[in-house]
């Protein structure tokens, strides 16, 4: 057992955790308009579930208790940061206390300035509030495995599927109306494989017994983050469908298309079919001719001017 622990001890430095849906967050079209200010007060665990354990009472929660940090990060990064500007509300008490400390300090040490103590800039208020939470954690949604044994030698593999469900809604601060509501779900897979030997040797006087195994559990925190990021992306697309906002790329494509149509309308096609030079002189003896490199000519018009 100690050797197994030593194998994985200090086997990697701390690293930045990649976003589960980084590519989808980047691929979201930019907002056609000003960045929207959004407040996130909490995004709590409403499941009440504990970590699954066999034959023991586990007091650890099944999912993270600080999911609002993933919500804020997803809002900050979606569409290359062009959609939302989150404002601090989770640590509102700390923010207010710090501002009060600055105000009191300035009142004491800047009271003799010509214009008096400097005033703090006003706090940014939000136009939208994002509410919601983790509302479901279902254990053992699917379980199974396969194994075989022959003459005391066996191998087996098992799997288990859990699911986590996240719901979020966007609320208008000015009206209190719920503009959008999204539910997302992410599976959490766990697998375990092993092999063992149990045999009697030397006429049943000696026993050979050996066992080995390996298990992989998908991190619950990673699954919760993936469900939250999927919800943020879906909110943007559903809001565009309902006409709450527009994509900048769609506006640019429409503008370019209209420009091409106008250019096509301005193109004037020749009204006369070009003829060889001799035939053109006979057909239009008094006209000024415009000829191509292939010696095909037609009457000159102002639209042919380069």
C-alpha cells in the first residue's frame, strides 16, 4: 500500500485547470451592442446530497458549495469577454466594508485639502441578475460490468453513472421579469477494472493469491463547471432567438450581403452582342466602337468606362 502511494506522491506541479467548454465559449458570436452588466449573488447547492459511500455515514457534500465562481468565470469569458461584465455581489459585505474604510481614512487625513476629502467613485449597478443553482445530483443512474473466471484466475470491470443538473435564469432588474430560464445536465462516469488469482499449488499444500485493480472517477467539480458553462452558452443563443439581443456577426453578414446586391444592381450588361471588327464596322458604321483583346467589338457606352 505504501508503495502505491509513493508512486503518485509529488507526481505533478499545480497547473491551470482548463475550461471544459473552452472552444464553445470562444465560438459564441460577439454581442451587437454594449456589454451587459450582470450580478451573481449566489449559485448554491440545493440538492442536499452527500458523497456516495458504502456502509458509512458521509458528511461531505456531493457537489461544490461555491459554484458561483464558475458562473462568474463563464460569464467573463463567453464570446471573448464581449457579452457580460460581472459585478461583485458574492462578497458584497467585504466590498462595502473596504469602501467605508477608505471613506473614513480620507475624512480624517484629507479634511484639510482645498476641496475636502476625495469622493469614491459610485459602484456599478447591474441591469441583469443571474439566479439559479445545482438542483439535482442522482447517484447510480446506471450501473454494470462484466467479468470472467477460470481455474482461479479472473478479471472484471465495472462502471457507474451519476448525473448533476444545473438550472439558471436571467432576471431583469428594472422589471423583475424572468427573461430566460435554462436547465443543463452532465453525466459523471466512474469505472473500475481489476484482476485476481486464487489457486492452490503443489498438491494443495501451497496457496497463490494476488489481486490488482485500477479505478477512474470523473471529477464532480469538473462536471458541475461543464454544466454551468453549457447553460451560459445556451442562454446567449436562446436570448438571440427570442430577440433579446443580436449577434454582431449576423449584422455584418447582412450588411455585406446588401452591399454585394447593390453592386450587382449597378453592373450594366452590354445590350449588343460583340462582333468581329469587320462585321462591327459594317453593322455600326457611325458608332464609336469598344474592342476587346480578342478583336470583338460593340458600340461604346459610358458604363464601359474603367
